[in-house]
C-alpha cells in the first residue's frame, strides 16, 4: 500500500476510535473510556515491544513520566470535550495545538495568514450568534490542543532518548496508572462488564496501536511536509465520521470553520519552515 494510503487509514482509524469511544460515555463516562483506551494501549505496547526500562538516566525517566502524564491529560480533556460537543468540532479546536507548534517563532507573513485563518475558524465556533455549543466543551477541546502541543515536543525528546518503543510504552504505563483512579471513580463496576471491556480494547487498537503503526511505516517513505498536509484532514474526517457513526449534523458555520482550520493546518505543514524541536 502506498504511504499516503497508510496515513489516510491511520486518520480514519483514530477518528473511528473516537466515535466508538463516545458510545461508551453513557456507561463509563469520559474517565472510564480514557482508562480503557490508555490501559489496553499500554498492555499491547508492552507485549509488542517488550521494553527494557533499566539503564537510563534519571532525567530520561523524568521526561518519559512527564510524557505519560501529558498523554493522560490530553486524552481526558479531549474525551471530556467530546462528551459535550460534536466530534468534528472537538477535533478542529484541538488542532490548534499542532498548528501552533508548526508556526511557533515564525515571523513570515505567510505563517501569519495560516494563524489568521485558524483564528477566524475558532471565532466561528464560538457559542454565539446562532451556533449552540457547550462552552466548557469548547474550553476543554482547546485545553486538549495545548496538551497535544506539549505531546509533540515530549514525543520528540522521548524518541531521541529511548530505544524503539520503550519510551512510548513507559509513558503509556504511567498514563494508565494515572488514569486508573479517575476511570474507577467514573465507571465503577461497569468496568467489569465484558462487552464494555471488549469495546474499550477495540477503541485502544483503533485510536493508538493501528494508527501509530501505520504512521510509523508511512514516515519511512513519505516527506514530513506531505505527511503534515495529510494529517490536516483530521478535522474533516472527524466531521464525516461524526455524522455517519454518531448522527452529528453540523451547521454551515461550523463546516466553514472546519474548512478554515484544515486549510490553515495544511498550509502551515506544506509551506512552514521546519525547525528542530528541542
């Protein structure tokens, strides 16, 4: 399969996983769904990579632990937003994080255009003037975007320090441990229901294992700029799957906002100046 196809499948897998996870909220709450997603994801990564956690400096472990805390916070804030607003809008607002990373520190006029387009899109999604959105949901989605930006920086650090998937596996274990009390308090005895555990395992595979594997393989054969442009399709794919799987119909203003943010993210990825992430 061509690398572009792998990226598109990865995008579809992530958003399908989010749509299915939303069906779990009535029984488990966002906290319970996050616990199952991260917990099963950590288990699969441990089985696949069989990482060795010894032999690293304390500072390296600190970065991996911070990475795990960021993963847990990003997922919990995003799922909490998804519980209150449509999937396409939640992903669009969250995309502000990676867009900010793409244009951070730039003084070029063209990058200012992408920021302006994204800003207009965000303003269009503000809960006023005919569009009805939960204000807390909007704020949580933007918070998830800030954690996504931190995730990008920490992921680069962890990837340089740890061998293979060791750093990611360690971070997921930390994220699973942190999300355990939240998940137990949110879901309670519902976590013992086999059918919900099975759906949670599917969400973990769709949202983490499959897309990470596909993206890793695609990046071996695809320029990073092209990869970034393709990833910019996530808000649009989320809106489509939100309609198909969840029956979420978006107003025209919301659709225009998604298009603006998608164009801004694609432009920043395609024409942005790449700088090393320390």
